[in-house]
């Protein structure tokens, strides 16, 4: 485990009131809050970042880290992927963003070559196991991959920062 590492987790766009409209004011404000938290952690010495590369929060966080890396070469982005072809059913624009992030990442690690019923869970647990903390955009929903990841990080006694996607309140 790296001492200065952080994994991301968060809901898919369909779970937010603005859905896939990244131009919505609430979405822009959430991304600003996410960016502020990442910058704060960079200032505290976090250098290694783990993204599961799912639509929404994972991709937003990966882009923020890559943008910060332009001025801080110590930052590393690790893309932890559930399986090959995760993005094939996404929109063309989302696929382009996904591939662009992968090209610029410091590491690409596939938990499974092909899709399996538990490859997403394995990806999330891998990220928690290989990082010292978790940054979650989480609405409290127990029945979600994000909820399961937060609970797993709690079980593993990881530091957790939670951003409420609606109020943008930060706890942890």
C-alpha cells in the first residue's frame, strides 16, 4: 500500500438530478468541489491516484489529476479497469474522453480481461486495497457500487472523505 495514495469512487451520471448534462450549474459546482478536495490532498502529499474509469465521477477525477499533473510531475494516475471494453456501450464523446485519459495515465491495470459478474466489485476492492484513503462522491445510497466501496473502505479502516453530490458538503 502506498502511504500517499487515494482512490476515487462516485455515482454514475444517471444517479444525479442533472443526469448527463455536465453543463448544468449543479454539475459544474460539484466538479469544483471535487477539484478543491483533490488539490487539498495534493497539498497534503497525496501523489498516487486510483480511478476505476467509470462514467461520471471517476472520469472527472481522472481529468482533474491529469490537469494538475501538468504543473506537478510527482502526480501519478492509475487506471484500474474492471475488464477490457468497459466503454463500448458509451456515447462516442465519452469513449473519446475515456481513451484520452487512458493514453495519458501512468498505469492501466485490468482486474479481468473479460466481463464477469463481479469484475466491478473486484476493481473497487483492488483500488481500496492499494490506496491509503478514499475520496467518494456519495449520496448515501446503500444499494450502489459507490455505497459498497465506501463500506469496504470503512471495513478496511481507510480514511474516507465524502462529498455529498447535491449539497456538496464534505465530511471526513
